[in-house]
C-alpha cells in the first residue's frame, strides 16, 4: 500500500499536509481547486519534491529519500514525454530497458503491448506522425511495460476531446488496473473521477484528506468541493 505518513510539503509560501493511504487494486482521483496542491502531492510521491517532514511508504519500504527512478512508481504526464527522434516501439521499449538494447523476448513483449493499446503496426512510426490520442496510447504502453506497482497520472488525457478521453480512461482501467497496482490520478473533471476512480482524495485548504468512495463524496460533497464544482471547471 502507498502511504503518506504525517507528510508536510512546502513550496515557497505554499504548504500541504497529508496523512493517508492509497489502496491497492483501485484508482484514486485527486480533486480540488486549482492551486490546492494536487500536483504538489504527486510530485512528492514521484520523488521530485522532498518533504519537510513525514514519510512516503510503499508496503514496508520507505521511499522518502529514494531518487525518482529507483521508486516502484511510473508517472504519465500531460505531454506524454515521448522522445520525438525515437520510434513508437523504442519509446515504449524505454519502459523495459532505458538503454534500448532489448532481447528478442523483450521486443516481442513490446509488440504485444502496442497491440494491447491499439497501436499494432505503428512500431516504426515517430511520435510526430501520430495523433494526440495515439501518442497517449504509446505513453501508456511504456507505463505498462515498466510493470511498476504504482502509477501516477498527472492529467495525461486533459487535452483530448471528451470521447477520446473517456476511451483512454477506460483503457487505463482495462490494462493497468490489477489487484496489486495502485493508481493515483489528478483530475479537475468530476466526470473523469466518476468514470475511472473508485476513491477520491479531496485536496483543499492545505490538506490532502483521506480517500472516500467516489459515489459517496459526489452524493454528499464537503462544502469546499461543492463550491468548487458549483463554479465549473477551472
């Protein structure tokens, strides 16, 4: 289980506290007003921001001071982070081995995962030859190939149209969500949370609150979430 234990984060004058667990086998959405600290919390989980105090744990391992690349965590950003000079197969293959000297069985696994995300036959193409949705699929293939037990989604599908975004969220659930994997997803859109997440963590007023069932928190939202949803998306 991924855990924030008495975590205290600070960026400039901004502070955020978090003392919560992210359950395995589920998607947990981080929601709250813009500037409330959703991406700050994600950065700390990924290892890009060191906490002032407290710990980040995964099962029995203390991740607090472990470099990002050594954590059991993959992260998918909004811009997909695809290398423009590498083919789609090579970009995906980075999830297997960063040096890209893949063995035959590993190359077969890359092809299998590309087919799984709907990119069969796109192996030799460059990212610039693909649509935005296809680039998102390639980035998702890399995360799948990394096979890490925690996946962080920093609004990777926010730039896509509603239909394609729903398709990608369904693909995440179908391909990434397993009983042993924890998925944490930043979103501003309640429809995304309702579609993909089993739990919601409300991030507001300098606090990341404990997860609540998605159906419950939207059926009876706390005042700060109700105000946020009442003003529309920002």
